[in-house]
C-alpha cells in the first residue's frame, strides 16, 4: 500500500510539472520568441490600409476577387471559398468525375474571361485549388494571362500592369523551394492605389 501511495504521489507531481511546462512555460517561450524575432508573421502577416487601422487581409491567406479590374486568385476548396476555418483540399482524386467536370468548366470560364482561344493552354493553378484551399499566390504565367483583361478594365497600358506584376512577383521559398509566385492581394491593392 505504501508503494501505491508513493507511486500515486509521484504520478500526480509529474503530471502537474508537465502541465505547467507543456501548457504554460513552453507556449509562453514560443510566443515571446515569435513576437521578438518575427512579430509580423506571428501576428498573421496582416495587410492594413494607409491609415494602419483597417485590416484588408493577410499576405498568407488567399481571398476571392470579383470584377475584370482585379486579378483572380486560385479556386478554393475551403468551405464556401477561402474560409480559413474550413481549410483543406477537396480530396477529389484524378479519377473523380466531379473534379474532371469542375476543371473543364473552370478552363472554359478562364479562357472566356481572359479572351483566350480554345487551343490556348491554361495554367494548372488557374483551375485547381491548392492543398489548403487558401493559397494567396498565383503563378507568374497565370498573372501574365490575366494582365490584358485587367489593363483593359482599368484603362492602363499593358506594360504598366506587367511592370506591377513583376514588382509583386516573389521568388521561390528560401530561394530554391517551388516556383516564383504573385501574391494576389498585394498585387490588387497596388493596382487600387494607382491614381
């Protein structure tokens, strides 16, 4: 009986110590380190208006844009579209008829919206959702194909739109992971700020 009580006391003390360390000390240390070393990223990489008071979005999360004067984001499978609480892919595989039909419709819509011919290739990221459904970037080719439509809608020369696309093109992660991409929110906000 004495051993059982000693073991029970040891177990309770170990549980309390681990609870304090794992649920208090460690999260607090990570929070403080993030706030000190990466405050912008730790707080969501929020993008605000010129006054700095109104949050317009996050550089890390995609959002839908409507209208010809805006670059369109990737399709989203997150909830009803870009719902961060429902992040995730569609889980439809390559043999899924539903996925095949959705891509076929998106390709036709993309070509029509951007004035492309039936034989013109469409970038994969223009018609497929990312794994999270929240990807804020589109490929450079996708942005280039949307540029003439945006230029017409805004009454700007295509060269000016191309210059802004190049300005907002981000390189691969860590300089070597993935392909360059264009952050759609930053790009559209830059276009809206033009006089």
